[in-house]
């Protein structure tokens, strides 16, 4: 992962949140896309987030899953966690708490506390 892909991702964060620039989800998306195409997993995760929540692009759960999966496969804990959200809520996929729990567990294993918390929460439910 080159510095340019990290830089593209970081610029996307600035546009997404309006830090030092006017908030612009479309510009954020373009920078995240460059980062993702350059192999930066968090860029892919942020593209998934944009599709998941309709930020800068039309909401599309299938595209969100595609990019979250790419991010998760490349080691992004947040990407794995967000796949869990899609499965837990049945967004673009058939609701499946067992699969959600699997992705929360993976996010937890990658060091993401929200993944650990969600895993524990689902672990207390009867399937």
C-alpha cells in the first residue's frame, strides 16, 4: 500500500467529515475509490459505507456488501463489522444472525471493539 493510496483515503475522510474543506460526499467517494483501487482496505470499507448509507452515491446494499467484503478480505476490521450489520439487519441480504456473528467475531479478532461488543450481544440470543 503506497503513500498515495493512504493519502487518497485521508483526503476522502476530510471531505466526508468536512474537516478543513466543505463537506462533499461525492468527492469523498472518489478519493475512497482511488484508495480502494490502490489496495487500501479502509478505502474499500468507506466505499461500502457510502453505498450502505447513500453518501455521495445512491444507496445500494449489494454494492455495500461487495466493498465491505473486499475490505474485510484485505484485513479491515471495520469492513468485517459492517458486513455483520448488513446480515443482522437483513439489508440487501437475508437476515442471518449466525453469519452476522461470524463477521463480528472476525472484526473483534482484528482488534475492533465494536465487533467484540456486537458479537457478545448476539451470543446472548437464541438462534
